[in-house]
């Protein structure tokens, strides 16, 4: 069995690898080639947290996986990951464990890559400005995926905590220097989304984090943070303006996400307004963007197939590079 730390994973698995892995995972889910039971969630209300268990099995790959991930938003103020996790990769021919890897890193990469995949598939080709709302544990990979998917001149970032926003922008300017993009901290969400072609929200908010009436035509919006009914980042005012609404998995999103469940319950949208899974766009079964004026929304709660395909690719690359610790 191979033990893979964060350093091992980031050494061999880069964001472009993650985006391609996630696109493969979405296509597998939409074509029924990956068994992905809805995740089990146990609430920890005393700590405003939750424990989640996410299994997946792909017969084509002869692999299964299980991710144990815990959501504790308050960890960010303690200098700890907000989503600590481990991923188990299992041999589908024998049931033996192939690897245990740092699930926080896998989650950050594959969750960022979900937005990257959505932008790669759905965003207009010529994008200049991005917007990122939220600077927590998932934010760095979200930002990296955004600038991987489209060549941008500037990304504005916003968080309720100004000092954290400023420090995040400074760090990401250094880390993303290769891409030639300016990361600019701003003090309001209005300023953040102004003229933005790509927008990502990645917060634990229970109220909308931007004004949907101010999103410009042609924008692609990826909403990442609302994984429970009471959580809501997306302004319902944007929904009637959107030409298409895609999900990583419609079934999963409509089992969990307040971004769409609350507007559905209030009659702001109907089930028919949800276009379908991104995987079906990748497979050519659904149309993606059809003109540069369409506003397109992507809602993601994460599906275990992402962890499985990402873990499989990480394991393959780590074996080739001699990375990790072998535990016999």
C-alpha cells in the first residue's frame, strides 16, 4: 500500500491533470459507468461541522474509493484545513487497499478542477476578468483552476475578512506569477463581480454573496460552497437571467444544495429550468454555450467519482515518479 502526503501529491499531480481527471469523472457519471451512491452525512451541530463519507466504484477501472471528509468552517480561524480528509484507493479485483492519500489535497484539487472543467467547457473563449468570492481552504485551487481554464488579465477576490483577503491576494500573486494574471483584493462583492467573465463562489454562507442583477451578460458562474439545504451563495435573482443551469450531478445537487433547492421550493425556478449534468455536455449529449451573451450557472456539490478518478491518476503518476511511502 502506498501512503501519499500532500507534498507527494502536488509534486506529481498538477491542476491541468486534475481538470482532465474531473472531466473524465463527470462523463463517467453521466454515462452510468461509475457507481456513486449519495454521500452519507452526519451533522456535528455543536461545532457547526459535518462528517461526510463518499464511496465510488468504476468497473471499467477495476478501482473503488472511499473519501472520509469533515467540514469544519471554523478551522480557518485556527490555521487548520476547513475540510480535513483522507482518500482510500481500493483494488477492484481483490479488495485490497492500494493507497491512502491526503484527502484534503485531493479534495482541494478536484473541487477546484470542477470549476476549471466547467469554465473549460462552458465559458466563452475570450475572457479577461475573473472574480473569486471566498478565501478559505478551497480558494487557492479554485483560483488556480480559473486561470488554467482561461487566460485572464485580472482576478478580483473578496472575503468578509479584509486582512485575510489582502494576504490571500498577495500569496496568490506569487504562486500564480507564471500565468501573468493580477490578483486584486477588493472590499465589496459588487466591486468583485463588476465586469467579470468568470465568477466563483466558495464560502459557507447561508445568504447570497453577490447581487445577481449585476452579473454581466456572457458570464459563467461556478457555485461551490452550498452543500446543504440551509446554505446559499447564489442570488436567486440571477436564475431567471441564466440561459442554462448545469450541475456536476443533478441528482446530488437536488439532494443537497440550497442554491437551487430553496429557489425551487419558492417557485423562482422549476425542475425544467435545470439544464442537466456537465458530463452530458462533455459527452456531446447536451449543448453547452451557444453564444457569448448567455449567462451560464454551474452548481457543484462534489461527487465521489471525482475523488476516484483523481486518486487513480495520482496513484499512477506517483508510482512512475517513485513518490510516497510504501507500507507493506
